[in-house]
């Protein structure tokens, strides 16, 4: 059987295009890996070389397992994806569900105990510390296929031990302090601390410069909300004491003035009544 020249040319062209697409995908994959290595070097002063990051940083290794598992998951090879994810969890201590969506240049520092759920989404240039959970609330079988995990914006830092729970959004540039429990939406540029998390600061919208990197989500400049409440109570007590002193002083002056203008018998009686 003789294959027409046009059909052969079409097949060759299709093969060439497929090979070019594969080369583009591979090039993008290596570029993303290089970007993640550079992000680790930029945010961790303990990292001394790219080779050290590749061999000794579980956060980077967990992302390698996640990329492979996510590739399988997208092609509906669910069991294979979960198995690759499980192997990555055993070897790194970091659990990233293959169904999660992870952006570029994610840095997971230390990493032990990090959990990222199936419907979680993480933007670009984010930093997660050890013990972070991006989880759901009140999970049931009826919630299968529904959005039940948080969406993390770009350039977000989540401090160690923080829990971000439910289908909420954490805005771009937000900072989640260590051990915070976030259950509500977080505005862009906000800093959240405490359990339940409360907003203690927010980056100005007019400031176009990129926010400074803040390890563990907070710096010494962030006020302690409990200390701030106690300081408010102390200030109020000081104000009340000062007011009470003014009233007592005014009362003494009034009594002295009344005693000076009173008749002589009345002054003698008031003097005898004093202890």
C-alpha cells in the first residue's frame, strides 16, 4: 500500500509539532524548578548552593513529588497520583494533595508537618513554614468535589504552626503570624495573629513597592493584641485616677471656702467634729 505524500507530510508535521510542544513543556518545567531553587536561596540565608537545596531541602523535594503527582492527577490517574504523593509525604514529612494547585516559586521552609488539602490553591512567591495546615472544616463525604480548602494569594507568608481553614481567601501580600488560626477572609496586605486570628496591621494600598520579607509572618514591630488591650486598660485607670484626684482637690477647696465664710460658732463646731 502506497501512502500518499500529503498524508506522510502531514504525519511528519504533526510529529514535529508534538516534539516541539514536548520540548517547550520540559523547558518550562526546568525553568520552574530553577526558579524554586532561586527562591529558596533568596529567602533562606542558611542555603549556600543550588546543589544543597536540591539534596537537603525537603520543601523543594516535596514540590518535585507534588509536580509528578499533580501531572498524574490531571490525567485522571488518581491512584498513581495519590501513591506518588504518599511517597513524598513519607520521605519529606510534607503532605501536598495532588489535586491542590500550587503556584510558582513556593518556598516551604523546614516543612515538617505541612499539610495542603485537595482543593487548596497557593499563588506565586508564597512562603510556608513548618506545621502549617491549609485545611477544611467539618469534612464529610457530601463535600466531595466542592471547594473546602483555602485560597492563598500571591506573596503571602504563613508562619509556623498556623492553621488556615475553610474555603476562604487570604489576600495578596498578607502575613499570617505563627500559631494563628484563620477562619475568615483576610484582606490584601493584612497581618493576622492570634486564635482566632485578628487583624493587627495592614499594608497601605498606595504603597506600590513590594512588601519586605518577614520571616514567620510577623516582626517585632507588630503589637501584641493582648498587651495592647492591657495597655488600654492601664491608660483608662490612670485617667480615672487623675480625674478622681481633681474631684477630691475641688471638694477640699469647696469645704475650705465654706468653712472660711461660715459664722464663728459653726467654725468651732466643724473644728470639733474633725478628728
